[in-house]
């Protein structure tokens, strides 16, 4: 049975108040879980978000032989005596991040079989980068029966110098993990610099890996020559989700009277904080919180153009949220999407709510504001646009329905309970 969210809009009022804690980062947690394949002992994580993508990754590990326990945001992965070097097709096709365990599996077992990964459809997201990286590390790649079969010569990967033709977060993480158990040194050049990569490298280094340069464009990995990593009873903490932090900041700026985003890492969202501040949002930034006092800020805000870019630039995952913000700002501004195509599918839906958005080309939109939004029946096209729809509904007049709740559940834990906690009228209900 499908579910949807029902949101009673605030009609532009800034009425939300209270504390909104941030969950553990989905994009870090998925990679931490994939990394457990490199270990020969059990690995425990806390601050693990209870979201659908995490459950799917847990199921994927279980299908390959692991024992997974998950209770009260603590997850433990116990490796089997021998991993099954193949990903369950049904699970992998529902999870874009299913490409990530292929690197650790190849490093640990010398081979891996997997289908083309699933997840949100965001234009072209080829896996050639991963396959060419595996080949550079000494593996052979064969595609047959809609499966990729990758095998390391003599069962061991060998260090290589790999230059990424374009910056890829997932590519950087996957090949960094594959190289962790290889023989010799691997150099990843033009690597992504996201905080999640730094956190993953710290976890691996604390367990016996030798990785230098994470968080810079050049990462050097001295492999263990096949020796597994050891947690030795350590518990690893999932860092706060910077995309959730940014999502809550936009909501607070548009509908908040006095909202504190807590348990976050403000330095990870500096590009957003800069934009919001320049637009006129009143912010108080602490070590682990950001307080937004919307009622004292000028109304409307000042429009400001946005350009997505790899970290530390403005995140593509917050692009739809900023489009919502700009519908409430004075003037006109452009949003330039430099990373993915196909991410402006939300524009027509927002225009039906009263927005004034012109799609200039697949990578640029023009937003004019301010415009009062009104209720609508919407269907979440992808994870991030789905939450943008909830925020649009929150500031609109009337009652809106956002179908396909599962897409939002993939990345945001119990979003209706958390937003209701600061005063938003939102509930979940079943629909046909």
C-alpha cells in the first residue's frame, strides 16, 4: 500500500518554533556499512539513521552472508566466515549505493558480481568510472546476462594511479576502499573532497588502513596486501547529515519563527549559510547548531543566484530546496545545475502551485518571486525534490498531498513526526 504526506500549509506565516535535531548522514552511513566487508571482526556504528536506504544496505550485506543487528540507532555488522561475492539483484536494483560494496568485495574476495544499480533517476549516472577503476587496479570486467562480473588477477588487486575525468564522490569512496586491501600504493587524483570521504578514511585508518589526503583532490592509499581490517571493539559514530541540515535550514528560513537546527556540523554547510545570510536570513551559528529567527528577518528575502558545485561548493542535493526559497524572495535569480541533468522535473509542479519558474535549459532555471504558493497534489520525483515538496506545501495555503512517501523515507527518518514537533501540521496516510 502506497503512502503519502498530508500537509496543512502556513500560507506564508513564519510560525514554526523549537529544536530540530539532525540525524546521522545517509551518504556516510551507506559507505561505512559497505566498508564492513573489509573487516574480519564485527563492526558497530551509532547515530545510524533509521531510513529505508540503510535497511536496504543491511539487507544487501545479509544476502552476502553477514549478520546485521539494528536497534535504537545502533547497528552492528558481523562478517561471515566467507562472504558471497555477489550482490542480490532485487535489492541492488532498488539502491543506487549498491555500487559501493563492489569495491570492498573485489578487494576482499578477489571477485564480485552485480547488476546495474537502482535508486533515484537523475539523468545519466554511468558506472564506467567504477569499471575502469577496477581495471586499473588489475581486475578484468565482463558483462553478461545483465550482470557485471569483475575478477582480480590471482585474486589480488594492485596499486595504480587513477585520474578521475570528473569528480565523483561515490567513485572516490568505492575505489578508496578497493585500494585499501590492494598490494602497493594507489593514487586517486581529482578525487572528491566531501566530509563523508574524510569520515570514511578516518574509520578505515583507525582499523588498520593507510590513507592520506582524504578531503583533498589527491588521495594516497598504501594497501594492506590482502590483510583485512580490524575494528577491535571500536564503535564508529555516523557524522551528522549535512543535506538534512541544509533542508531544515531552508524550512526554518521560510516558515520558522525561532527554530534551532541542532546536532549538526555548520562548517559542512558553509555555502548554504553564506547564501542565506546574503539573502537576508538572520542566523546564529554555533559549534553544533544553527538558530534561525525568521520573524525578525526582512520580508521578503533578497533573491540570489545559485550554482551547484562539488564540495565545498553548493550541494546539488539542496538545489530543489533553494528553488523553493527563491520563490519567496524578491526579484529574479537563476539556479545553475552543474552536476546532474534531469533535476528540474519539479519545476512544473511548483508552477502549478503558483511559482514562476522558467526552465531555460536542462541545467538552468529562472525563478521570479515572491509568489504565494497554494495547495496541490504532488508525487515525489526523487528523494531531495520530495522533501522540497513538503517544504513548498508547508509555506503554501491550503492542504497539500505529497504521494510516494517511500522516496522521502529513503533519506529522512520519520520526517512527519520531526516536523510536527516544531509546529507543522503534517501526517502520513495510506493511499491507493
